[in-house]
C-alpha cells in the first residue's frame, strides 16, 4: 500500500479547456445526493492518477462569497479523502479526469460535504468498474 500525502497540488487540478469541454460533451455522468459528477478516462501527463475540478453554479448561489466557500469545502473534503480513489486507480492502472458540480440549493456544512465526497468517491469507483467491463 502506497502512503498518499493529504495535499491538493496545482497539477491535480483540472485546468485544460480541451479536457473540460470534452467532459461536458462526451463524458460519463452520474448523480449523488449533493453532486453531479462528469468523468472520463484520459491520458494525463501530470504525474497524478486523477485531475479534478470543482464547480458551484452561479444560478443557485448569486454571491461569489458563497460559491467560493462551497468550493473550498469541497476541495478540502476531497483532499482529506482522495487516498480512497488513488489506491483504486493505481491498482487498476487508470487515469481519470473529473468535474464535480454542487447541485443543492442551500449551502451545506463541511461535515455533510465530506460525507457526500466520500459517497461520490465510492460511487465513482463502482462506475469505473462497470465501465471497464
């Protein structure tokens, strides 16, 4: 078992417009209680097995302060729990890119978002297994 540091570096962030538009165009989608997740397997050159972007819709949260707060909470919850995903991806030798979009109308507290992120990571692992068949 490889020990993963609880960091969230710039190279782990999904910044490529080409990959992002590709995910919205032809990526696989699933929904959890708090998130809409778009994902696809890719050939990443970042050295990390997953690149991720977090989004909060402006339609639901008009003030940037609220959107930024939710994105910070989502990033922190992912940073603390990403080892679950990385162990699985390393064992399967898969690289993925994903976008996580917050879908509730009210802002949730950190504990709720962290539980939602864990649920999303478990669901993502099962989706990858299903897609690989």
